[in-house]
């Protein structure tokens, strides 16, 4: 059954922006909230990476307390003028309020306040949206590979006394990043020297984004020699395989026999990936639980919890070195016969993944002398003291 994703609450969105302003990456924010990075990216990208301003109620608008008084006055049968006098508001203000929100008999204070708050979200059109000549000039300059700073500075030089033909570089960037504005086409992003799609905090650095940063990671160079030469069964390689819609499954390959396990994971968060892997590995016989080698993906950031739960030591490949998990990479290619690129994994059950794994494990492999991984593993286990 497909998992229903819970929408982000207002307090979660507020925390996303707080962390984003501090320079945290999408991945680290997602881990902190227990969400996948694309869910965080959806919130951030909608505003071009620029935190939206805090919303405040206008001092002229009716307050929730005033709306409660209006509701009580209507129930008591007071006239609109009488309610306005009691609130020190113009009768026309009370009349419009009641007419907009259900009339004398249908007015409800809480519902009226919620609708008014939602209706007040009317963003002001940016300069490029209201000045077509300026917009056309900016588009032409972007297409000629001018940067937003160069465009803004050039316009000031060309039109020093015409404010209508000037625009800040931030406005140009936001009009590119926030496509909901409908001002500049997304294709123009290709003309920027840096192909960013949203603003990042000035505090953001690559060292703070968690790229390949696994705390207390043990290098593959410290892995036992028996794992490197494939002499002893029980040493595994692992990875996440990504499908359509950011769906994922975990793959485990035993190095000696090329025996395959497929594990259903709900998302990329390290807590859930480690839990799913631990459940699967614990079902293996004792002699088949020696080590697990993973890439630098943060989905195994909680590798210590995995080791405690399974007694299997974790090792990590060097950055950008997929050949150090050659068996896993090759097996993922074989898996694409059953799950081609563009396939979503979200609807796959663990039973279906087990069936696919069984097909791979009962196919002869050239590297095994045309024996099957299942037979090779069974022989190795039987001969292991």
C-alpha cells in the first residue's frame, strides 16, 4: 500500500527557513525534521531560497477579538451600527465584514478571521512584471549572457534619471528563481554563469552541507583482507537505488557469492534506512554477518546504530569511488532488467522485491563459473566452520 505523506506543518516550515538561513543543507534539514530532502527543497524552491517575510496583521484590520464581539452582537440582535459604536468602528466596516462572511445568520468569528487572513496574502507585483519594456531589455541581456549585476549596473548607466528603467540584481535573481511570479522564463537560468536555481545563505559552505561527511566513518582501507579477496562469505556491499518520484530501495550484495538482498525503505532518512537494513541483516545466519561496505551517502550516517543492532561493522568507500563497491554497482545494473529507469518503487512490496532477488540469485553468473549465487553461498556456508 502506498504511504501517504504528511504535509509539513507551519512550525516545520518555520524551522526549515531558520536552518536554511543558518546555511544548513537540504539534506541536513531533512534529517533534523525526519523528512526527505526533496520535501524540504519543495518549500525552499517555491520562494527561490529567500525566506518569506513574517506576516503581520495590519493595525487597521479587525482583530480576532473584534470579530468575536461582532458575532456576539449579531446573536444578541444588535444593529450593525450599534456593534460598530461598541467597537469604535465605522458601521460600514462592520457591514462589509458581515456581508463577506456569511451574513447576519451565517457569520462565524473564527471562520471569518481565517478567511480574511488567507485573502490578505496578496503579493505586490515586482517591477519586471509591471514594466514590460524593462522586462524585455532584461530578457535580452540575460540571453546575451549578462549577469544580473551587470544588467542592473548597465541600466543605471544607460538610464540614470529614469527609475522606471532600473531594477536591482536581486529582483532579477528572484524573478528567475521564483517561477510562480511568471515574469522570466526558467530557460534563462541556463545563461547564468553559476547554474543555481535558488538563493543560498551567505553562511552556507560545502563543509557544512554534509557532502560525504559521516561522523566516525571507518575507511574501506581498514576493512579486513578477507573481505577484499572475497575468500570468506559474510562481507556485504550496500547502496540505495533511486526510482521515479524519489522512491528508493536498498540493495545488499554478498561479495563472495554475489548473493542479492533487496530491502524496501520508506525514504532516505538515515533512521529509517538503518532500521530497514538492520531488520533484514538480522535474518542472516551468524556466519554471514561480518561487514557492510557503503558509499558516502548520508543515509548510513547512523552506522553506529546499525552496528549495535546487527554486530556488523560498517566501512565506507572513498568519495566518488563507485568501483570500490563493484559487485553492488554491477548488480544494480542487472536489477534494471526488472525495474527499468523511470519506474517508481513506491508501490513495490517486500514480497515483490524478494521475488526479483530470487530470480537474480538463481541465475548462473560467469564470474562464478556459471554457478548461481544461491548455490555458491550455500556451499560456502556449509564449508565454513
